[in-house]
């Protein structure tokens, strides 16, 4: 096989003494474009080296979205690639350690090429020299050639190692994610905080946005914990960047250079805040029609996520965002994908992830480490109860009692006496003990759509009296 370069429609011709040029019009393919080109329109030969690095990684690994898609650090990613190739070589009867070393050299060349600092990228001549000499007789010489000498600036540290923030920026650039500079953001007010992050209402170049920052204290622990949090951040950004649905929060970009090296994502701002906040303060303003609309929007969003093989794992009213600007037509969108997981097979690895009252029994009883996307349907059943009543589930119970009740299937929220029968049946089927008895989100959405917007009833308001 003899590959050749083609398509020079976007090429630039440099004079003999010219080393760079500038452009205001970005052309090219996201994921292959260097940071300096994306941010400042700088064109140098090292921009092509960045693209070459992406191609090398893609050839060796088979995909371009590395290494956050695997949940690995840079070093673990290299070792994982080598191990996979070792298995392939053994199948072919090639068990030479030199063959595996050559794979490692190739992937390290790719990683050197995609460094954020263009000056750190190798020249074409060096890459060719290393690859030409990449054989079993000269491995020790090659090892010296591929040593990275850190220059200690622009986000990098000595000996060629890369800071967490710079790694995140590199990975984001590799995936074609929008890089947003912290200096371009203005924080207006705090919206809420969780275990690892704080969300702010802010401005990005004049537009209202939501800024989710990982708390600084999260990066003060062990290196392994810092890496895990960085990977969680990258995973959420990666998931969000690929989604496009009117009932899923829009993703704008990542912020790798936050205060003291913290990371952030920038997403669409929903003026009404979380559904939980609305239910706590404005529940009486929501009639049956508005509740149905909110529930349908959430179901449509979850149907879309499941169609993309994404399991949310933390579906609750706190993670559903609303816009009540139009009093007759509220809008609800699914957000917060920090615990989400890509479902490659019928089952996904679960573990204890989520928020207790909304967690399906199969996540708590330890019967299996593999669960289905029906864990989200269980959570949605609890969400339907929240929308119905405006209350928080099991608010007066201790966690131990909640866990025991969910696991033994003796605890579910009490259904109001005057609850519409169709709503009650759907709700109870969603939180059924057996995952296979729970409906899909397509069925959930269809059944909600079939419910009448107005009920003819006497007595107290719909969904307020409990059994």
C-alpha cells in the first residue's frame, strides 16, 4: 500500500524565508486543526504536524477521540494501545517485543505532534528519521530520539509532561470541541453547586450562558483522583458536544484555563433554572397541561439520549432545566451528563452512581454489575411523581431506610388519591421492580401525548391529595 497526499484546495504557498502567515477565515476539518490556528488564525508548518499527529493516532488506534473516550490518562492510553496490539501480534504469530515497541514509538510520535505548544512539535524531518529507523536493530537509538525536552511554558512542565488543564485542552481540540477562554467569560451569579462542581449564570461575548466549574478542592487530592475528575469533565463535554435536540441542553465549549487550573463547560442558559426549583416555588402555577408539557419534553429528551446509546444515570428534577418565559408553553431540557455512560452493548457497567431516591433497585442491590438503560426509566417514574405533587421523594426518611425500601421493593412514593389513572399507571410501570417491565421512553412519550390536557374532576386540585 502506498498512500499519497491529495486535495490541495486549502493549501498556502510560503516564500523561502516565510515561517508563518495569518487568516481571519478558518477552513479545514475540526479535530485536525491546531490550537493556534483555531484561536488566532496562525498558519505555520507546525499546523500540518498537528494534523499529522491526529492521523497517526487514528491509524494506530482506529479512532480519533482519544484518550478521554477510554477513561485513561495519557500514559495509560499508550499502554492500553500497546497491549491491544500485542494481542493482535500474538494472534498473527508475531510475539517480538520489538514489534510492540514500534507501536509505542508510533503512538508517542502522534502525541508529540498534537502538543498545544507548536514549538514542542517535532519537525517533519525528525518524524521521518525516527520512523525510518524504527526497526528491531536500532530501538535504543530511537528511544533517545523520542525523548521530549520540556520547555516549561504555555501550560507545559519540565520533561515534556503536560498539566491537567493542558491535557484537557489538547483532548478537547482533538475532538473538535470549542475552546472558550476564561477571560471571555463573566460570572453573574451562582446557580447551584454539587459534590464536584458549581454552576454560574454568566455571559460569553454578550450571550447568556451557564458555566459549570469543577471545584478547586477537587484537584487538591491524589493524582489519580485529579485524573479521574479530569476524565469525567472530558466525558461530559464529549457527550454534550455530540447532542443536538430541542429537549437537550445545548453545549457551547470547554474552558481549560479556569482560576488556578480548574476546568469548566459552557452550555445553554435556561432562564427558569432547574425543574426542582420551579416545583418548589411555582408548583401551584403549573396546571395539568403545563405539567404534561414538561413531562413530555423530558421524555422526548431522554428518548433521544437512549437512541444515541447514552444512559444518563442521574435523571431527576434537579437535572431537568426549564424556561417559563411563555406562560402557556413551558420548555424542559435534559442536562447534567456528569454520570452518563455510552452504552455499547445491551447492558452497561453500573455501580453505585446516581442520587439515592431516583436510583433503580438493580443499582443498589449488588445483584449485577451490568444494568440496562431502564435505570433511567425508573428515575423518570420518580420524576413524574415530583411533577405531579411538587414535593421531593422521601424527604423525611433516612438514607438507610430509603435504600432498604428500594432494594426490597417495599418503598415507592405515595400516589395522591385524585391522581389521573393513566398518569398513575405510567408512573408505577416506570418504577416497576423488574427492569424488563418498564416501558421505553418512546412508549412513555406516546402515552403522555395521549393523555388529555384537561381533566373534569371535582374536589381538590389534581395531584395534591395523597392516599
